């Protein structure tokens, strides 16, 4: 098992303190927009209560609302090169993400795949993640078949 960056250079990852794995951080500054930044909600500014039924018409087919809570893929700049039967389990750092009102989920990555976790902003404001922010831990596991 080894990890490489986008230039195919081997990368050494820092051991995680809380789990038997390696810390994963983001490779660039990222801003994850709030659901309230959705164009649907921007269109509601300045309307009175009598206009709401007209705005809600077509609510289910509104393309802006269909993308309201779509997860954002976060670039870590890391790929895993694994041996046969190995896979990588990503566990989000829930303590750090919750403070920013972000939600992540446990994900599985295979060999050669970019380790790009998905996050959702459920807060009222945009979430700003700085480069090198630790967003989770990866654990390399071997499948027993």
C-alpha cells in the first residue's frame, strides 16, 4: 500500500491520533455554499405572504431545489495504490465538520481512485475550509474472501 499525489509522487500521510489510520486533509481552500444560497431562496426575497402560493407552484419540479442538498466532492489530492484485496475506508472527522455544520459519511475507495470524500452543508452560512484542514481519517483494510 502507498499513497500518491496528482503528479504520481509518493506521499507520506500523518498517522491519525484517534483511529488506526492516516489523517486526510484538503489540498486547497474550499467554500461550500449554504442551502440558503440556492437560487430558489434568492427568488423569495422581497415577496409578501400573498405571493407565496405562486412561488411554490411547481415546487417538486424546480431544478434549483432538486440540487439543494447535493453533496460536494472534496479534493484531497491523494490516490491510493493498494494490493489485491485491500480497500480504503474514509471516516469523517465529525467533531471538526459539525462545528462548520457539514455532514460527511463513511465511504470506501479502491486502488487508483482519488480519495475525494463527499460533504453536505446543512448550515445557514457558507462553510470555509482552509487548505490542509483535516477532514477525516482513512483506514486501509484487507478483505477476507
